[in-house]
């Protein structure tokens, strides 16, 4: 039995593994990527420097997915390239389990969002940071949230022109003085992004969104519009803008599959934890974006708390205070970047909501109520991504809980042959 098992090698997982190891426990760190750091610390493919050395006592399983979790903290793993043959099977029993898989982009659907040339903000950043590849020559960045700024900088750094950054909200920072004061250390980072936009003469427009994308075989232009506070289009403000790539993001969706499979209670679409990052399941801890979207600094602080608690070590009060402070900052950011309900008015009957199964908006409106019935009658969320891309939008449009698509007995793509017991092969 492994002492402490940590799933995820992003900021939260790395901090948890290091804290548990320094507390004297053996640690198994599992991550699907070949290199540590997660999306936030993604490195250039040509950069072979190991930026995140691990302390003694940590075993790192790279290119390893946890495809199932059983009660009692038993994990089923597959190790090897996802598209390669002969992935190795392994079963691990954890004395303590820290779940820190992070989150993925949330994108609200709109007419034309499935055209080639439309990217999630995270995908565009990953290509720019990891491969030095720009998603286009003339790129528009749109959506809501502070993540749009580093995405724009990454795209500029890859050599593309950024036509504009469109923020759907008008952030009212003055309404959150206490929460934003907790994030003053981030001010130089914000100023750096703004200087980059100014240097390249990139407009930053608030209360503006992309409401449609156009093109024959790929993206050629977009329709932008001014919005009211609920994100409803202000009539007469529609404009067409020629671009060959669009990076869009409306926040993040936590990766809840493993936590749900482990039986962890949720609250508000996130894993519910106590001050020591303990979940409702004994011996299972959670840290990072699965407990609330808050960025790398909060994820690392929560990870350190979870690692110490999982190792049975005391958690310093100053670390708990840091977590509380960073959570106030994250909550303030969330309040100044809300997702308005008026985005539904951007949709047409033919707008695809589930792109994998090509389910249009009209089919969702005609589907039977309830998560299971809706999936069976419309097939929304039953495609290759299993609702990871469309789940949040489908839930929002159909009045379902935000975690309606999080329950998956198989948490990661697995070949049928890999499910066969070796004894029967």
C-alpha cells in the first residue's frame, strides 16, 4: 500500500507531494502529462530543464491516467502514451489520497463556435507556450475573466497579431476592496499584461462579446456586440471583424470525475472540503481548482495544506491564513467576472450545443427533463468528450446541477482491450 497518493502534478499536486514527503511519508505522484507543472507551468517542448525537482521520497508516474477509483482508495492506472500501444496496467491502494486534477476551459456555445479556427483560450495558450505555435495570424481573444490577459500575451509571443481582447463584463474592482486587497501581490503581473497589450496596441474592450463566428470551411470573421449587465445584446451594436482565429474562454470547469467516483460530497459544483482540505470521505483530500477556481497561488497553498494533513502532520496557522486570504481574492474575482444569463439569447435553433454528437439547441429544448433522460433522448454529453466540453452549457440551458455530467464510472478514455483482465487475455 502506498502511503500518500497524489493525483495531478500541477501547482496543487506538486505542493501536496512535496509537503507530504517532507513530513516523512512516501508519496506516489500521478499525472497524465509527460512533464510536471500542469497547464500553468507548461514548458516549451525544446526546454529539457527540469523546473520542478521533487524531494526524496516522491515517486513520479508520468503519462499515467487514473481511469477508475474504488471505495477504500483503490486506484486503477494505465501508464504510457495515450495514443500508443501497450499501456501498462497497475492497481494502487492509497493510505491517503489527494485529488488535484485541476480544471479545463469553459466555453459558452454560440453560432459558429465549432468552426476550425475557434479555439479554447487554454488550448491557444498551450500551443503558444509549449510549441511556440500561434493559432492564427490575426487572432481575437474573447470571453471573461483575468485568464484572457495571459492568453493574449502568449499569442503575441508566438508571433501573431491580436486584433483585440474582448471582456464580456465591465469589472467593477471598486466594489471588492477587501477581496482584491488580498491579491495585491498579483498587481505587478497584471501591470505586465497591460504593458504588453499597450506595447502591441491591442484594444481591451469591456461589455463586448463574440456572438457568432462565420466562415465556409474555417473561421473567416466574427460578429461582436456590446452587452448589458446580463449579457444581452444591445441592438444596433453588432459589428463584423475579420480574423482567422478566435480564442474564447468563459472561466473554468473543475475535473470532478475522480472525486465523484471516490464518493466525495460536492457543494456548488465543487468538492466540499474542511480547512485541512479533507473531503467527506475518510482519507481522501482535495486541493486546487476542484475545490473552487482560484488560480495557481491558491492551488499551491491548498495543496501544501492537503499534503501535510494527508501525512498526519500539523498545518501551520500561517498557511491556513494564506489559504483564507487567497480564497477571498478568488471569490472577489469571481464576483467581478460573473457569467450573465443573457448568453442564451445568442443561440439559434441550429446552434450546436454538444459538438461531439452534433446536438442542436432545438433538440435540447425538446428533450425529456432530467440528466439521464436528457442524455438518452438527445445524446448530449454522450460523445467522445463525455460532456467535458458541453456539460456545463447543457446543464445551464436545461436547469440541471452543474455537476450533472461529472459521474463517470470510467474517468479517462480506455481501450476495450485494456479493460480485459490479464488472466483472460
